[in-house]
């Protein structure tokens, strides 16, 4: 009987944990990437880019670069304070955005603009078509490039890593054309509202001299 009671308590705790997670999920109205066949070489390259899980620790070749980063961090932190009031949470988020965007060869302001439009900086955002997290990554990407566990898209660095790698892939597919690459990211290729929204939001996150 005691073991049965313990089992029941564990079941209740697991249910509570799931409900707690679900309570954090916030609906998003963003679109979603469309699954397309990938050449083996492209799949391998993207998978490698996703799985090289180095921590987002900024490294600088000189003092000037480090000071430029610290100026960026301070300015972006002020802008993001209303969305993420806790300094440590805000700092870790911005460090990771900086690291993942630079790693993918993307403008940090573009990535922040995309996050603003996609999820409004909500970690647990989920769209009507199932796109998840900050960068609203479609779950099929975890099957194509990972182990198929879509819940990992609610992990900050995993989500930002997938989002940046996928955006870089779409931009490359479109020859660097931001309008078309952003449209492909959102599943609305060739239509203006989404690219215009992201490029407009991007201006909010550009570092002013």
C-alpha cells in the first residue's frame, strides 16, 4: 500500500509539472517554415551546425571588440528590460542571441527583430501551426536535423541555434535576399507583410552611435 501511495504521489507530481509547463505556453500568431526536401549535403551541414553545441561565451581578439560588445549588451539590455525584467535572464538571453547570430553570420539586430515579430520574446510561445519558442521553429526541424524531440525547442540556446541556422539556410537559398529569405522563414515567401514587419522591428534593435 505504501508503494502504491508513493507511485500515486509521483504521478500527481508529474501531472503538476506538465500542467505547469502548459501554463507557460503562450499562443503566437506567427507563421511557420514549410518542410522541403533537402539534399544530403545540405542536411548534413545543417545538422552539424545545430549539434556543435558550444556554450555562448563571448570571445574577443582585442579590447576594442570587447568594449563594443559591452556597449551593445548595455544598450540592448535597456531596450529589453520591459520584456525580461530580471537582469541575469536578460543577460543570458542577449549573450546567446549575440553568440548564435554571429555564429550563423547574421546581423544581431535582424535576429532580435525576427524574435520580436515571431514570439515577442516569449520563451514558451507556440503558434497555431505548432511553431515553438523564441524563433518559432517548426517541430519537423527536430526530426530532420535532430532526435525528433520538439520539446527541446523550448530550451533557449537550442531554439536560438535552430532559428539562426534555419534563417541562414533560407537566406543562402535566396542568394542573400532578405525579403525572400524572411518570407521563406515564415512560410509566406514572396508576400510583403512578414518581411516588412521583421525589417521594421530590426530598426528597434540597431545600435545607435
